[in-house]
C-alpha cells in the first residue's frame, strides 16, 4: 500500500515537474521574472534560492506551478509583486507569440519526457519492431474485405470504429495495434488510397478463434514488419516514432469522447492510482512506460481549449492577437469561472466513476 502510494506520488511529481520546468525555461528565455518554481502544493518543506527564482518542494505532492510576474492564474499559490518589476518582464508585457510559446512549453516538455523514456526503453531492449506503410498485399477469398471490394495494393489511410474512435495509420504496426482495440461492436470504416483515388468502405469484421481477435481478411507483405537493432544513435528516432503513435492514439480517444463515446472510459486520480499499482506489480518497465503514457495524456489535457488549461490560455492569446487587444477582465473572469466549474464537474464524475469501478470490481 505504502509502496504504491509512493510510486503514485513519484509518477505525478515527475510529470508535473517536467511540465512546469518547460514553462520556467521558456519564461526565463523571454526575460519574464519568475519568483518561484514549485513541485507540489501547500506548505513549503524545502526551498533553495537561485539568482532570482526560489526552487521549492511543497507538502502536498499533487500539482506544481511557476510563479511568473503578471500571471494572474498563479496568484492563489504565490503572488508576485510587480510594483518594482518592469512591465516588459511580466507575462502580459512580452509579445503575444512569446506568451504562446511560454504556455505551450509545458505541453512540449511532456512530449519530450515521453520520447526520452521510450527511447531509453527501446535502447535497453536492443531491438525495435519497425514497419512499412499499411499497404494491402493480399486478400482472403470470401472474407469481409473481399466482399466489400477492397483490393491488393490499397493503402489504408484511415480506420475508424462505430464508437467514434479513429486513426490515420502511418505504418502497418500502427494499423495492427489500433485494430487490436476493437471491442466487437459495430463496423470498421476504412479509407484507402487506390492509385491516387480515395475510397471508403464499411466492413463488419469476423472473430477468428485461432487468432483470438477480429479480422477482415487482409494481409501484408512479409517485409511489412522488420526487427531492427537499436543503438544510442537511432534509438531517438524510434522513441520519437513510438511516442507519436501513442500521442495519435490518445488524441483519437479524446476526440471520441466528444463524439458520444461513453465517459465511463475516463479515469481520475483514483483510477490512475489503480493503474499505477497494477503496472508496478508487472515490473519496472511497465511502470516507466506508464509514466510516458500519462505524460502524453497530461500534455493533451493541457492542450484542451479551456482557459484553466494551457490550451485555453493560448486560445485567449490568439484572440488577443486577432482583435489586437486583450479581452476585458470581466469576460476573462467569466470564461475562467465557467471552465473551473466544468472541470470540477468532470473531476467529481470521474472520481465517482473510479470508485464505482473499484466497488464493482
């Protein structure tokens, strides 16, 4: 129990500290005064003063922040007195495009963390499963694919399920991984490129007992998958490739939520804790992979266009760029309040959902 709690805290601390470090580096790059960089919330338990920034560890190991001059969103944690700070060293005082970079830097660092983890894991394994583009080389006779009209040579450019989940696969490996998530309900919607012409097919797959999965009867070249040796030079390429695949799959899952997919698939802190406990029981590799996967999830959530997230603040900055002035304070406060209410409702829902799963399971 204590071990799992510790692993959960470590996971959150790594992801949050890396995210906030991205904001810190970008802010300092553009000369924004940063009073504090903190991991955790609540009372300080450790702090070290740098040249101008105080680096802190706080008692509650959930969350974190960078206290930047002029950043109203962090006033609850650490207010920054801007009276003696030049306006050009405050967040509102820098160019809008610079502000956007500062806001996006946390998301960027979440992706970098995932790439770094996947690269190191792939290097440790010594090999990587590389694959070519998803081009069909043969079709099983009388299979759903054959009946639908798919042909040899067709390149799959998008595949979707009836629940709204979809993916544009760049490789055979991505296509196979994605189809493995199919739950047996509804049909597959395939978009293919046939000699430059875009065609669409709706196919109901069949369950194959020997394969223990749903298939439509298409096959690919033996060279579609290759085992390549990995070294310190090429591991970054494959780590990037795998991180982008996870990013695409996760983003597709998020989009499907807005297309009517059941919100019961969403997990909150309790659900994440359960997942961490399960991953830890399987071994350190699974736990480290989970850090990378959740880091990507945190990056995507922060990219959502709600003002309480980085993506929403980027949206407000873009609006400011278009109308050539900031939204009035009353409007910003209204939007922020609505975002907080929406986020709290979602938090209570996923927490209730997590508890229901634990009780039911």
